C-alpha cells in the first residue's frame, strides 16, 4: 500500500479553491517592490489558514495555563484542549489517542526512536524492551532518498551500538529500487524510510518495503512529513511501527510535531527525556514513570501549538484528503508538463504524475540553483534552493543541489503558470549576461 494518488475523487472546484485561498491571509501580501507573492515552498513549510491563527490566539487570550498540573478552571480547560488535539491528530492518521506522542517536530520524533533503542540496548526497560535492543552484527536499513533527519540519527545509533547501517538504492528517476530489497535480511532489526521524498516527490512502495521488513521481524519507522499533509494516510493500514510528522508542514504551527508508535511498543519503551510531568513516584533513590504517551512528554508542553494543529487537521479533514490529493496532483502534472517544454531544465525525479506529490526539484543547464532561486525571487516567486537536507539523493542523481517548487492546497493554476513563465527566462538571462 503506497497511498498513491488517484484521480477518482474530483478535485476542488474553482469556487472552492477561491474560498480556500481566501483563508490564508499571508498569500495576499506582496514582495519585491509590490509583486504578487507566488508561494511554491510548501514542502519546506506550509502557510497557515486563519482558523489556525485564531485557535492559537484564543488559547493565549482565554485559556492559557500549564496542562496536567492544576485543579483550577484554566488548567482544566487547557488540559482538555491539549488532549482533544491529540485525539484529533490520532483520528486524522488512523490510530488511537494513546499512540500519539507530542514532539517539537518530526526530527525530534525520529531521534526519540533512536535514543529509545539506545537506552533499551543499554538494558533500560527490562525484559519488555527486548525487541528494541541492538547487538553486534545487527543491521539498520534506510534508503538513499532520506532526508537527513531520517539518516543521521540512524548513523549515530549505529555508532553508539555497533550496529551496521545499510540502505536501499535508487533508480535513475530517484525512486526506491525494489531490486535492492535483498539488503533487508535476517540481520535487519530496523527499516526506516520516507513515505514521500521531499526532493523528487516520489511516493515510496510502502507495501513492498513493509512486507520485506515483516518477513525478517524488523521494526518499521516511517518519515511521514511529506505524506500526511498531502495524501490520505492511515498509519494502521500501512502497518508501520513508528511514524513521525511535523505540524508546520500540514497547515499547522511551527514547534509541534507528532510521533506515532504502536501501543505495545510504547509501553515497552524506556523514556528519553526525564523530569516533570512524566513521573509517577519520585524518591531520592529511584523514580517510576507514567504510561505512554505522558512518559515521553517531559516538562511544559507546546500547548498552544497543539491546539493550532487541531485546527489545521480539522481544516484538512473538512476539505477531505482525497480531494486535497487530487487537486494537488493536477497542480503537479501542470508543473511537470510545463517544465517538459523547457529544453534546458531537467526534472530530478519522476517526470510523470503517477505516484508522486506536487513537489518538483529541477536543475537549469549551466545555471547554479541559487541563481535560479534569486531570479525567481526577484519576480515574486518563492522556491527552495540547496540540497534540501538530502545530499545522498542529489549525489545519486548527479548534482550537488537543485531548485525545488512545491505546491499546496492553496496553490492556483495561475501560480504554476507564473512560475513556468519566469523559469523559461532564467537560462536566456544568464547566457546573455555571460555573453
């Protein structure tokens, strides 16, 4: 099951899109001497609808209090809103309330998993944590497509435990090469991979990878940062053990993310951060810990941000994720078709719209990506430039960096057309300049 984009569900109508667009106040601003803003950097961070901004402000104005630690009215209201947000996010990705741990972002969630495994390897967690322990000769498998947040923590875990890191390769389109699945073998203890690439937009073959991992009893960790905001995602149906995603990429606030973990695994996991809010009994000699998810939420939490994220998932759910995916698929196909008409621009990744997001990395022949980005920015068009925290993927595709345009539910066809018109001018401008 890859959560592939289908076109059976109709996309938003023009009137619906106009209404959506109006919900995002930042998109009304101008940049660079009054030029209309064309925002095509949603894969980095999404813009926020008014309901998210209002939800955070309302919390601070009316209910601001620390959660899980007070008997007064404000504390009760804040705690209720905090836990309601957990329930909403859990429903949005198809899991139970107690299987969602709040983190500050997906990077923290992925690191949390690796440090839990470190602690279990050191003997923390007792016999129930046996499945999480690593031993000499054990292997962890990732892919060449990973964001550094789902690569570097596993490298560090191998350095701490003596495990070996291996990886699935990519084909020339930047998709995971299923011919390399043999890397997953009886020594594999963890398989960690991205649901959708933040560079190529390619959606991973989840079903095949999970099946290979299950055949050898390996844990499965999913980086769902790019998928949860853009596709209908049911983590239970995907049969993964852990999954991490960030609020700021799914119309929500910065500073909040979520880690999903199977309940039986969370109950076996020793804590990573310790302190207040996650303890049962503390003496000078020892401490006992609360059950999950509170066991993994030490200290004062990001209450306002979780409430803002609740508003964001409510907004997306009301739109319907099937419709969101269909609409964004149209935008991606429009972008790919337009770039195909530009002979000096190369798409990094799949050149058709099947099983991919509306995230398109590209290289302009003879022009550095930073120059591409600057030229587009001068016209009011915001894209991403650099290696997008995915250096091995770029290296596999033969470049050091790229420019990247990424659409969201608020992106219009006119935004795509404006981007393509300016992109067509990039190479001629720089060739003339050198001449």
